[in-house]
């Protein structure tokens, strides 16, 4: 609840100055998405960076077992969230297997095509 209230306050304070908001890493679970929609509104675009567990683990500085546990937890939480957004709003999956620059450019293209 605290995170959502902080997001709401920050968004309200910038309403006149922006075309939209990019919220990284939230929501993380389905209940968070439902609460966001009920208190703030339905997002117009949801980006999902789509990559393999191998790519995710290669970006981590943690030990292998900890990384594998975190990735498994991520998939368990994100799969229902992805399915939810696929059915309710515009979910865009972005191929995140390339270099950081390639992924950034793909995200920019996705956002630009949505805004047109």
C-alpha cells in the first residue's frame, strides 16, 4: 500500500508536465496490478522484457543458487501478471536477449509505435 500511495502522489504531482509514466519493476504480483488499477487506473501500455533464465542469470553478481531461486520466484510471480495484462490491456513483449543498447533501442521503438 505504501508503494502505491507514493506512486500515486508522484504521478499526480507531474500530471500537467508529462505524456505518461514509466514505472520500472511494479507491479510484481497480480494483486499489485489489481490494486493499481482500482486506485490509479488501467495502464495504456505494459512492457515485458522477454529473455531466458540464462540471460537473467548472466546479469547477476549473486551466487548461482541464489540467482536460480530468484529467477524461479520471478517467473512464478510474473506469469500470472503477464497473462492478466495480455487479457486486459496492451502488453508488448520486448526481446531482451541482445545487448543493453539493442534492448534499449527496441524499447524505444515499441514506445514510439504505441504513441503514434
